[in-house]
C-alpha cells in the first residue's frame, strides 16, 4: 500500500504544537509507513519542539495580526502573500494526500493553498471558543475535530466531531506514580502539594500571586511544584530561599509533567486548551486563571466550560494577587470539595482523543482513494 503523506500545519504556542505531535504519533502507530511534514511559523517554538519529537518541519514567514497596535500590521499582507507562495511550493514538492490544520499562524496560508489545489484538509480546534483562522477555513474542511460540545455556533454542524484534545500519552496512566513523583521533586509525603503551571512561557500574574503568598503557603504546611517560565525563574528561587520552611521544586520548565500531576493535590493553571485537557485527563482539582489578553478571550471560555460543570474553580487575572493563594489553601482544606471537583474533572476527559482523530483521518484518506 502506498504510504500516506500528511501535512500538519499550525503552531505558535504549545497548545497548538503538542496536539499536532500527538495526532501525528497516533497516525504513525496505526499506519507506520505514513510520511509527515509539519509546517510552522518561522521563529516560533514549533521550529524547535517538532524536530525534538522526531518530525520534519519547514517554516513560513507568516505573523499574527497585532490587535493592540494596528500600525504594526502594515507588513502583514506582504508576509501573507509570501507565505502563500511558499505554501504552494511545499505542496508541489511534498504532494500530500491530506492536510491537517491545528490553528495558529501557519495554518491559514497552508490550508488555503491546499483548498485551492484541491487537497482535502481537516481542522482540529482545541478551544471552546474557535480561533479566527479555523472559523475562516471551516466551510471547506472535510471534518472539524473539536474538544468541547456546542461548537456548532462556530462551525457547520454536519462537519463537527466531538473527540477531545490529543494529549501526551505518558499522562494517561497515573496509577502508582505518586510515591515516585514525591521523591523525584524532593517533596514530603505528609504535606499537600500544589502544582503551579502558567503555560510554556510561564504566567507573570500567577507567578506574582504565588510569590506574594509564599508565607501563607508555609504557614498552611503546603508545598509546591512551581513552573515559572524562564523570565521569572531566578526571582522565584530567591523568594523561595527567603522562606526557610518552604518545601518547593522550582523550574523554568517541567519536562516530567506526568510526575508533576501525580504529585499534585491541586493544580493552579492558565486555561489554555491543552492545560485544561491535561487536567481533566489526570482528574485533578484545579484553579484556573484565564489569560485575559488571549485571542477572543478564549481562555475564559475554556475555564467556564469546566466551572459550569463543577470541574474547576475560576479566579480572574485581576484578582489573582489577592485571592489566588487564599483560594488554593481553602480548597486544600476542604477534602470533600477536592474530591467532587476531581470526579467532575475526570468525567470531562477524553483519553482516546489522539487515537480517535487519527482513525478518522485515515478513514477519510481511504475514502478519497476510492
């Protein structure tokens, strides 16, 4: 059988990149002879993360629209035209059977070029509020894979498949990892632990709130695993050193996220699509602090989709410095509440999302061969 050739385009943030990698890996498991080419935006994090995962990637010069400073968009039409031209060249050289768009800068020109050339494509939308690129491309897509219900307000209902967000395989099995996780992060077994994650770049609001509340955490016998992002790492470590009784693991980036979740009794996080999906998958109680500047305020919508089901607590970004640590401590002291949130969180998980999306993509490819 002729190998399937698939282009996967998009990126800009971990919330787009990691689901894309998970989809490719799942397709590879089912159809090992499949060939992949990722297409990202030049100078964005996918240009580093995708090769690390073992896939080839090429970059487009596309940039996002700057909503705060419109004058900075003067070069956008030229970069878009250049990106489209390069997208056509990529399609002519790679000759894919299918394109997969995961949102983000590069997804737009790549899928637009695929449509013009008659190459079928599918879309995977991670958020509960659809991005502008995916909304624009939806009408010509073969399928639109979504992670939340009620997405027909953004997309044609007949094209939607509600399959969830693809996440890292190592997160799925949490059984028996707690003891190993506590040892790995140098923590104590008799104290509750909060995992603090602000996304791949860290989150300044969350970092400042934790920094301001370190003494409260010490007084409440709470220990922390704190992913700070590179800009705040040293400041966080200095602040922690001033609290002699604080048990904390602090790092710019945590690679062993399966162990971090296993160690945690509560998670504090931004409400990016990937983080929300991971939290549900591992069935953890969480306090979500949506990034208010996210496009179309989609993080607030992601958070509300959990909060409305009793699967998370929401603290607004503007209130985080005064409320976040206080809310976290109160939550940890209410074991019934933690258990209830964990139960609801787990009920919203879709652990087979990557496999289900891969199966559907391969079925569509077979259909197009006939």
